[in-house]
């Protein structure tokens, strides 16, 4: 398996995880889909830029933790670009504190969450949310972090 994770930081945060950790967390999510190769770009921003992008692409005028932009490249082209993640460091820091999670655990969760969106998972309706949350929980606990949600989601 060959995964390429490109990270660009445009944030004043001093609490951004190491490149190695981010690569490991994203690769864990990619491996769950049994991809042989994939490229993911991660762009880390502050709240103003997150709010601008969230407003432009989702119509929500507030910063958000992670935005996922799947690549729209036909398979025939042979480019393994999966897509882009835009992560707002200050929002992740604030949420981790509010949710009583370690900052590292929340970063891992948000990168796994965003990568699953790039893989086509979603949480628009309850059934999709159950599937996605169950997979997130399995991956996050596999990474030796506590389950990210208060309720355990089970599927047969």
C-alpha cells in the first residue's frame, strides 16, 4: 500500500500533531477501505479561513472542525488523489476541551472522520450515521484512543 499525505499549515496554533501521527491516523482510515494507493492533502487553518470556506461550500457562516473535499477524478485517469481535508486547529482544540477528550484523540478522530468522508461515508441520515460512527469507533479504538462517541453503535 502506498499512501501519500501532504500537509500544509496556515494556522498560528502551536498544538498541531506531528506529521507522522497525522499520516498514521489517515492511513488507518484508508486501510479500512483496502485502498492500494491514495493521496490526501491536509490543509490546517485558523477560524477565519475555516469560516470562509464553510460559508462558501456549505452555506454555514461559522468555522468548523473539518471540511472534506473529495476529488472528482475518473478512475480511468489513474490518479490516486482521494481529496482534500481542511482542518481548523482552534476549533479542534476548543472541542477537545469541551468534550473532555485529549487533544491528540480529537485530532485523530477528526482526521479519521474527514478521511471517511473522502471515502464516501456520510452521516446525513440516521442509517448512514450509524454505519459511519461504528467504523469511526472501531478505527479510533484500534488506534488506542477511547471511543469517540458517548453511545456505542452496534451493527449486525
